[in-house]
C-alpha cells in the first residue's frame, strides 16, 4: 500500500505532551495501517530508534567534516542491509510477518521506518502478537578515516553513498541504549532480541 508513496502528517506539537513521534505512529497504527486489533494479545508493542554513525573515508582531496551532521540513511547501501535483517528476524517465527517500510522527511532530517507485526507462539492459547517499529537514521561524524586503514576493515564495517559512490566507515550503530560496532553485531542484536521473544 505504501510502496512509492509519501506519508505526510500535520499535527499540533501540544498533542500528547509534544511527543510528535508517538502521535504520528499512533495515527499510523490506528488510521492508516489498521494494525491494532482489540481482540489480540500484544506481547510486544515496541518502538526502537536505530542511529547509524558514519565517518567519511579520506580520498586525499576529501574535504574534512568539521561537525556531526544528519544524512539520509536511504542513500546508503547500509539501509537495505538493515532492512533485510529486520525482515529476516521478523519472519523467523512463522515466515508470515506483516512488514511495511515507509519514510518521514523534513527539511533537516530524513528517516527510514520499518514496521512489522507477527505471531510469536501460535501453540499458546492467547496467541501472542508482536508489533515492532524501527526508526533508522544516519549521521556523519567529524573528521575522516584513512583509506589505508579502511581497506583492512571487513565488509560489515563499510558503507557506500549510492548516489555519489563515497565510501564511509560505520563507527557504530545505536539501538536506543545498545551499541553495535558493525552490521554483524546488529544482526546478533536482532537474533538475541527475537530469541528473548521466543522464551515468552
């Protein structure tokens, strides 16, 4: 339904104690996706902020970044890798998760969202359901990373700006208060998280 479309919301900042993120997501769940069902038991209904911190690889004539700036995560191959990981683990229970991708944009910030809804244990009488929503954003850190050292790093530490071909090193990936050093650790974080869900 949302493929190739933009979702735009107009809301007052005073609503819900100025928590615009919560307001937008509540409207998405209730008004657009119709994903909340009063007859279902929700084991998890969680929102995660995923922030990818990148550092540009020096190319000799590369202009050095002097301050941290936001960037559009959708421009990087890292975005598709993170989305693939989220989709894989959302489907790790019965391979029938409902998954959706959408974007939010402003003049200063852009973010990729991934929303999934899945059953975690159909053998249980209450048939628990999980809703997970991830906001994925990226930031460019100050300074540059030496190209010689970047060449020695594994693939899961490297990101490319697809439109320009510029190479970056993944400094870290933050999931709320958890920190991963690369895409492999992010995959392990998701593996552990879904394992914890399976224990319920």
